[in-house]
């Protein structure tokens, strides 16, 4: 069985040499060792030295040569908009108080779709839209990385 032993951040590996792709939801992009299948259905073992977040465009180096390109799978998300930065900060506080993984973008907060949380957000005055998009939440203050959109080798806690 093929074995992926190293992950390289997007832009730091020979993307033209990718032998295939592997499309994964966020939970499957934060692993150390697991049996997976690439997008062609061919199995491989992800066998990294430590768990790390695999971001869209990262490369998995295969033992004995070859590469797989990581693709972030679209997931069902709630995209939250507010009237002004102060309201968005208040909503972010409520989400953080519940220890929910969130992703920040310009003027929006995204989180996994949860009808109970969506109802709470509506009650707080937020505008919530369902979207299908890749999800890469913030990694947290104690994970060793600066944010979910940066490649890092630290742990990740929810």
C-alpha cells in the first residue's frame, strides 16, 4: 500500500508532479495516521510524524516517490453576517463561549451547520445563510499556530 509520510504546505512542493488528489472534509484533514483513499479510489496510508492540519493545496509526499494534492471538501456551513463589526464581535464571543470551531473571513464568521446554534444566532440578530464551502477553522491559541489558514505542525483541540 502507498504511504504518505510527509505533508508540505501549498507552494512548497512540485505540484506539477502530483499523481492524484485526495479530497477531505476538515475532520479528515487533521490527522496523523489513517487509511484513506485518493479521489481515484486508490488506498493509501497517511502516516505523518505528528497530527497536523492539511490545507487545500498542500502536498502529501509518498514514500518511494510521488505526490498527492490535498483538496478541501465543501461542507455544510452557516455563514454569519451582522450589521457592523461590533455586532459581529459580539456574535463571535457567543460562539467562542460555546467552544465552537469557527472560521473568520472579511465581515463573516463561518461554522458547521447546527440548527440549534443557527436559531440562537437569529435570536441574537445575526443574518445566517447556509453555504457549501471548504471549512478551515481557527486553530486556537494553544495549538502553536497563528490561525486556521496557516500551515502548522502543532496540535489542534476542539
